[in-house]
C-alpha cells in the first residue's frame, strides 16, 4: 500500500507516524494495495480548495477527493486525495496536534472509502471509524 504525503506548510508534523496510521487503517479494511495521497497545507490554500470544490469561501480542517475511476490490478487501487489544514488542526486540537492530524486523516480516509457522516449519521460514522483503529 502506498501513502504519499506532501507537506507544504511549516508546522512540524511527524510524517512517518501519519503514514503508519493510514497504512494500518488501510490494512484493517482489507485494502493492502490501496494508494492514498495526503497534502498538509495552510489555511489560505485550504480556503481556495474549499471555495473551488464546495463553494464555501472559508478554510476547513479536512477535504477528501475520491478517485472517480480506479484502475485495479495490476495498477493497484487509487482511493484518492486527502487535504488537511494543519493550522486549523492546531486550533481545534484537544489531545495534541499529531493526534488531531491523524484523526483528520482517518476522517478523510472514511470519506474516500465511501462513508458520509451527513447521510449515515454520526453513530454509523463512529462505528466505521472504530473499525479503522481497532486492534481486534
């Protein structure tokens, strides 16, 4: 499985831990060949993306962009892209910035896997999230 991370902002984040977090989650959902890219960015870039793709003129913490067409074997499964605003994550981090960024990455991954907390409700969302992080 491939997790590509691009960090274009200045707040220190442990990229290796973030990559491991997503790789473990992909393994738990049985997608060992899945590919995901993550962009760690700032609020201004995130606001631009949010305006372009959601018509909302403000920053947000995380956006997900699922791939429309996946190539499958032998190319692997391209899930899509996750974009995280690290400054916004820092503002809302109750349990440390690294933990918040990893939580947002998992949130984005759930969207790439087809989950929608607005349509499914938060209870179903939280069950799906537990499956990503459970050691059982």
